[in-house]
C-alpha cells in the first residue's frame, strides 16, 4: 500500500501524497467528464430558436440528437478497445479537439446540414469519455477512494448538463445571437484541453504498470497461465451483468432524453413561460441529480442491495414526472417536481458504476465500460426522434407520460442487477475486485 499509510494516525493525512494525487486525478477527470456532458447539450438548448429561425420540426431536431448518439454509441464501444491499447490521455485530447470543431461548425451552420455536421463532430468527441475516464480512475485512484471518485465523476457530468442550458441561453441573450454561444462553447473546450495537457502526469498510468497506486500489476500478467491469451477479447460480452447494466442505461436514458431535449418546449406549451424559465427547470433537474449523486456515494458503502433503493428512487421520479406533466399544478410547482425527479437518476449513479467495475474482468475495463455506457448513447439515439414526434403530434403531456414509462422500464431492469452480478463472481474468477 501507500508508504504514507505507515505514518502515525495523527499525521497520516497531511503527509499522504497519494491523497493529493488522487484528488488531482479525480478533479481533472471530473472536469473532462463535465465538459463531455456539456457538449451533449450543445444543440438542444437552441431547438426553440432553430425551430423559429429555420422552420425545423421537433422530429427533425430530435434527429440531430440521434446523429450525435449513434456516432457516440458506436464510437464508445470501439473506443474501449482503443483506450486499452494506446491509453486514455491521448484519446481524451483528441476528443477535446473534436468538441471545439463541433462548436465552430454549429456557429457557422447555415442550414440543416451544418447542424448535422456539428452533431456528428460532437458525437465523435463524446465517444471515448466513459472508457477513458474509468480507465484513468481505476489506474490512478487508490481503491479506498474509488467510490467517491465515481461519485464525483457522476456529479461532474450532471453539472455539465446543468450548466449547458444556462450558459448557451445566457450568452445568446447577452449577445443577441445564438452563434456567439457556440463560439463560447468552442473556447471552453480549448481551455479544458490546455489544462489536461499541462497536467497530463496525473492522467497517465503510474510508472511500473497500469494498476492503481501501490499495486503491482506486472506479476499478475506474468503469472497468467499459457492458455490465457487464447481467450477471446469479446469474452466479456457473455457476462449477463454487462447486458443487465446496458438495459438499465438504455431505459433510464430514454427518459433523460425527453427531459434534456424537449422538456423546455413541453413546459412552454403547458404553461406559456419564457425560455429562460424553461432553461432553469432543466438546470434544476440536473442539479437535483447531482445532489442524488452525492447521496449515492454514501449509499454505495452502506447498502448491500442497492438495486432496491434504485427501484424506489426511479419509481418516485416517474410519479413526479407524471404529475408535473398533468397540468394540474401551477407552473412553479410543476417545475419543482421536475427538478426533484432528477434525484432518482442521480442516486443510482455511483452504485451503478461500482457494479460495472465488479463485472469487468481484469484487463477489459475499457471494453466493459465502453459497451455498457453505449446503452446511454443508444437510449438517446432511439428516443430523441420518438419524443420529438410525440411533441409534434401527441401534445405536451404525452412527453411526460413517455418519460415516466421509460423510467419504470428502467426499474424492471434494475431489479435484475443484483442477480446479474452473481454469475460473474463464479464464472469469471479474474474479475476486478
């Protein structure tokens, strides 16, 4: 373990260099992850303005989200292999460059094709983040701090989601043009890339091997039996827990897609509130979800059957979305219910990430995270045009019904998480602990 652990208890914390190294790594990965989530919403906050300026339908605008997440989902599964081969840091740098190009493409777009290009570039940039982030955290962060590292990772993503509507709408309002908000997004990607470049030592594998600090990884590789190389690189796909977690990601993300992309227009139709108020409601949902992530970081240590808590939280969130979309309550109360619904999705985050880590065989962390998190991309890609069509043809309330139904299907998937994790512990003795 860390040499600092041998120091007297009264002075261990100040003299423990691993503590500060872990904090730097967690902070940098969190910043990068928050930026990737920010770019999930590069275009959706502009949808009401693009519909007014160009006459796009919401189904057409939803297709932009589909392009983003189809490219991101396919790329995420492939990025897991790339991260395992070349390392996470160079992949992250390429992703930031792609984000900057996406923002510039959106700023100069003159029609639907230009926005398609921006969505595609942003999808390429988003693809490697989960396999890269979790590979870095598993390599660099001490095992005793991984639960909180995963919690911070999730919180940073939700804060990125929360910031995007306010920043994009705020810059557009201040400058009188949504194009300047896209330029601001591009500048942010460049600044984050510069910081990651300067502090690259905190993101690269520690000297001596790809293991976490204080763990010797090389002997394990030498001790592998001669037959190990014959195991297929795709063997992890046979683990039931991988697909259970994938399905949970898919359904919960279908609901999130409705909130992120179309909640503003839906609430606008129900209550005729200004766009700034609608952006604040989406931000409230994401902030509440971040609070749920904080709570989830503690729950993951205390609850042996976390899937039960996840099911209760998502069911409560579904009920709040249904009531908020009914039109029975005043606008302020409905907006508050929407925000509180974010707690459920946030609470599930840290426990979900820890379950995936336990399911990942040794040496396949990037591949497992890439595959499982592609459920997020598939959920967005499939559901965005569907919810856009509902908003065009079914009315505003149908959007909330669809989002709540997707959460309940996520509850059904979460009920299988506990069962899905038990076969890997017996069938895959090399699983990461």
